[in-house]
C-alpha cells in the first residue's frame, strides 16, 4: 500500500514540533513572571544565527508558548528568575568545529564535531544545515502531491489497479525517508532517541512512520515476488493454456496488476537465469576447450552437407523434372478421361431416354421395363448432375414427368389389386416398385392405408358394442386376408433379370413376414380402441360380464383366418392379449363367485366357534345345525356347472382356468370340512388286562363330536355324489380328478379311521389270543354298529365296513394258519371262533357273503380244511380256492415232524409276523410270496426234510421251488 494521508500529516506535525524553539530556551523561561513581554521569533533567530557570539547571560522569566506550523512563535517576557548560560553556536550552515553546548543547572547535551568520526561529523553537519530542512520539506510536499493525485485517480477508477508509475514513486519516497532517518541516526548516534535531545519527538515520530512505510513496501515486494513465483509455477505446468490464462485475467479485470506481476515474474526469471548461469560458469569454461574440435567437426559436416545438396540438386534434375512432366500429362489424361466418362454418360442417358420413349409410346405399355429404365436414368441424374446441362434439361423434365406418372399408376394398380384380389395387377405393380428400388416404402404406405381403415371403424360403448365389435373384427380379418394374399405373391415372386426374390427386400428391412408385420400393427390399433372403450366405468362392468362373448368373437375371427396358414400361435395370442385385462378381471370375479359359497357354507366364524367336542364355545345350539345341507351342496355344484357352461364356448381362453378354479374350490371345501372334524374323540370299547381283552363297563356312548363327525362324513360323501351326478359328462374327467376324489375320501377317512383303526388293532390281538378275546371284539363291534355307525347315513359306511370285513377274514385266517400244534381240539376251537367271526360280520354287513365273495369262499373252504385229515387232502383242488401263501403256511405248521413255526424260525412274535409278513401276502405281491417260499425252503433245509417223508412235505417243497 502507498504511504497514506495519515502518515504525511503525522510527518508534517512532527516537523513543526521539531522546528520549535530549542529546549534550552524553554529552560530559560522555566520560571514564571507576573509581567510578560512579547519578543518576535525572527529577532531571536537572527541572534542565534550570528556568526560568532560570546557567552552571555540572559535573565528572563519568558514563557515559551507552542506555535503553529505556519505561525511565528512569540516569547512572553517576564521578570527574570534563574540565569541560563547559553554558549554561542554557529548556524547550521557553518562548517566550524566549535562545540555546541546547551546546558542548565541540572543537565547538559554537548556535541563537538571535532570529537566525532569523519562520517558522523559529516552527517551531523548535513543535518544541521539549513538546506536539509528545506529538502525534507520539499520531499514531504512532493510525496503529499503524489499521494493526492494517486488517491484522486483511484477514486475515479476503483476497479483497476494503480498505475506502475505511482508504485515507483512510493518506493522512491520510502527510500528517501529511510535515507533521511539513517542520516539523522548517524548524526545523533546514541543520543538519537535521548529525551534530552531537542529533536527527540521528531526522531521518534520519524522512526515509527518510516518503519511502517518500509514494512508496507517490503510486504508488497514479498507478495509480488510470491505472486511472480506463482505465475512462474503456472507457466511451468505442462498443460498451461495461454488463451485460457488471458481469458481469465480479462474476466477478473485486474490486467494492470497482472501486468506488474508479469514484469516481476520476468525479473525473477531473469535473476534465476543469471544465478543458474553463474552456477554453471565453471562447467561452461571447461567446455570452451572443446570448441576447436567442434569447429573442425562442423567444418566436416559443412562439406558433407554441401555434397548432399549437390546430390539433391542432381537427383532433382534427373527425377523431379521428369516427374513433373509425367504428372502434368497424367492430369491431362485424367481430365480427358473425365470428359470421356461424361460423354459416355450423356450418350447412355440419351440412349436410355430414347429407350424410355419407345417403351412409353408403345401400344401395350410395359411399366415394369419402363421402371427399370427410369431407375437407371434417375441414378445417372443423381450421380452426375446431368440435369444442369442445358441441352438435356427438356429430357430431364420429361423423364421426371414419366416417373411420376409410372409411380402413380403403379400405386393405383397395387391398391386396387389388393382390394379386388387381382394377382396380375399386383404382380405388375410389385415388379415396377422392385425395379424402382422402392418396394418396401410403397408396401409401408399401402399397409398404412389399410391400418387407417381399421382405425376408422367405430367401436362405441353401449348397446351396439357387440355389433360394432363384430364389424371391427371383420374389418381386421378382411384387411389381414388381403395382406396375406399380397404376402404370398411377394414370397413366391422373384425378379426375372437378377433372380432376386422380392422377400429378400423385406428381410433387408427386418420384416420376415408382411402378414405378421401388419397383424402386429393392426392388433395394436384394435387394443388401443378397446382400451378406450373400457375406460367407461359404467360400461366396463357389462363388458366384464360379457367377456366370454367377447372372447368368442375373437376366437371366431382367428378361426376365419385359419390355424397355421395365415398366422402362428404367437400371433393369435397377440389378439387375445389385447383383452387380457378384461379376461383377468372376469376370471377374478368368476373365482370369487365359485369360492364365496364355500365361505358361506363354512364361514371362518363357524370354524373358530367350534370346540373339539363339537359344541359351540358360546354355549348356543349344536354346530351341526349350521353345517351345509344336501340342498346347499346341490346348489353349490349347480353353481359350478353354471360357471363351466358359461365359458364353454372359450375352451382355450377361459374354460381351462375355470375348471382349475372349480377344482380349487372343491379342494378348499374339503379342506375346510377336515378342519371341523373332531379329532379329539377317541372311542375305546376294549381294554387289555393281564394279556386278555375285556369290554369296558359301561360301554362308551356317542359324544357330540362324533355326531358332528358323522354329519361331516355325510357332507363329504354327498359332495362327491353330487359332483358325479350333476356335472355333465363332458366335465367329469376334468373336474372330478383323482386329487379331488382322494381329498374328499381323506376327509371321510379322518372321521372313521380312528374307529376302524382301534378295531383293527383289537382284532389282531384277538386273533393271536383266545376265543374270549375274539368274543369281546365281536361284542365291541356290535356296540359300535348299533350306537355309532347308525349315526351315519344309509350306505355311507358301506365301503369302510367292507374293508373291515375283508381285513377281519384275512387276519383270522392268517392267524389260524399259524396255529401249531393243530390237533382236533385246536381245530374245533378254530371252527367255533370262525362262527363267532361270521356272526360279527353278519352284524356289520348282513350280506357279507355277497359283498366279500372271495374272502367268504376262502373262509368256508378253510373251515372244510380244518375238518379234514392231512392224509385225505387234495392239494391241487385246495389251490383253486385257498391262496397259495395261506395254504403253504397252514401245511408247514401241519408237518408231523417236530419243526419250529415260521415266526419262531424268523425269531419274531406271532403278532409281529402276522402284521409284517402274513397280512401283506394277501395283496398278491410277487416279492412277498417269493420271500415266503424262501423262508419255507430255508426252514425245511435247516430241519433236513425230504420229499420222500410225506406227500405233504413233497407238495410244499414242490411249490416252494
């Protein structure tokens, strides 16, 4: 920053103070006086400037008043009090070596120039010279003037930096004031800042101001050097961009400062270069010795370069001159060739134009040949610009007129041929466009016209929707059939000259089939129209209910086009996808209609309110009162049939989904039924005491949970019956699947399996026990039949009872065949037990002889077998009625030779053998029978039995081979 106005003002004030009367005069007026006399300051000054004065004594009580800078001081004279000796001193302009002494009674300040050094003496004389003060005043005035001008200019242009000349002036004034301070310090020495020094205030003020000014200039110089260094660092960057640097400098508006910084940077760079050169001075001197050698090498190089120049001149004369000649001739030949080509093209153009005239003027105009000629002429005009030739301009206009005429006529032929099915007109028009190399653009234009007709067909929402839909589909089908006929011609047609197929032109434009391309565009138009109609909420509900009819119209339209001939399955699916939202909404409502009856018949509230005992948790009426009735089940099945018949016309689009939903609804119903089944009600009529089965007293009676289970069993039974009776035969196989049947039967099994399961286990134990055990089981079965099975509907348990009867006969016969020894007493017991078993079967199934005909006949034949001795048995006849596994087991245990039984040979208990080995043999599995034979063979071999021992052993060994 330049020296401020405050600095200049302070320096002026300090100069005024320093030029006030000396401190010695103030000592002379230290005492006050009552009366004062004013003495002019000029007289005192002239007295002090006298050449030589003797020491005088002055007595005065004058008080020295401070004076202003521009006012001469006055001295008030009073009564003298203390004498002050003032030694005469020379004026500041004098060169005398007389000492200068200012003294009072207490202190003295003595500077003798003769006693000082040479430099200090000169400095002291210079400071005390009168011109020194004048010079300082002039410097201050000049500095103030410069500062004022600079401040004025800065106020006028605040944004720009000060001119460089002001910077130079600032440095100059700073150096001048620093020099003045240095001279004063040299003159006064250690008394420079002494308080007894008459110029103490000036020296102190001058020192502070010069120090601040010097610090300011130093900081500016250091910052300038730093900025110069920053500029140098920017210039040294490999990616430095001069244009960007200048643009940024101009944008910031600091060009003057940047100019100064650039000058400083240049000076810094120059100084760095000088320093580097000075550092390398010794190395340069060392290299100077090899200059002579370098001079010799340069001379040799100069000779070589001269030889090379001579060689180049010779080569240029031998090669370049002929080359230039050849180049000129080649250019001339090139121009001649261009002219020749142009002439040939003109000739060809005229020839083709004449040929086109002959083709167009012929009685039977062949537009296909004319199109080929037109295409060649258009290529010539496009490549060579012959239309700019004046003599050909008329021909060019005529050719363009003919081209427009041919194109227009061919477009009409193509359009009429597509609509009327004229294959000849279509073939000619296609050939014309193929020869003109614009086949695909013309076809696109034709397809756009056909699509516009599809788009213009009205499709209003309201009463006439279905009729308008049929009209739209008819237009869509008709246009597609026309495009398909055109597509067949294109696929079969090829150019007779180039043998290039027309289809290859479409494939080059990524169109494999014209029909598929048009169908995709047309379906998109139809989808947009249909979606716009369905936006009406009032109409959408009716459209959803009529969805089968809408889909039937779409199916009919697709069938008109023909399956596999016109379009593929993917393309047919595109049309159906246009109404996919409507179809999905209809399916959602249909599923809701199919599922809601199940939730009404078996609501969640009912399921959650039933306890395990079959009673309501709230203590109200029995839950069976709210279970669905037979009438509800038939209504439910009829509703399913109605949904199936409604969508029967759309087997592919709706019927499959509805059938799947119907199956899901039935399965959902069966699952809910199973959730209501009381699984906590266990029926126990027998207990085992000391290995014997005994009836529980009193026998248990049916609980409410069992009544509910019986009702649920009947519901599942009637549901399956209603499905088989009410469903049309065409839906039977699709709806009543094995999964549906097994799920409903599983619900029934969840009800009766616990009852019959306990009977099965009791019967197995009784078969391996005594007659009393079997009697107890028969009594328990009779109790269950009377009080439990009677709760089920008539004939509902027939299948389960039949299965139990079959199991009872098989279990008893298998256990009887394991009896060993089997003497007359054991046989009579078995016969009595068999009669007890028959009575139990008669109780459960009065007509069991007919229901289980095979097992009943085997039991009767086995009863006869028990009454016959082993010697009179006809084994072959027995095999006709009794199963082989049962006969072999019985005969093995009738062998007279003492051998272990089959369970003992396998180290199994009889009950385990009966359940694991004997009963599975009734299923007639080959592997089970082979295992039995292997066990018998192993037993006979272990006991060393031979066929010769008895006919029974021989028969068994023969059948076990």
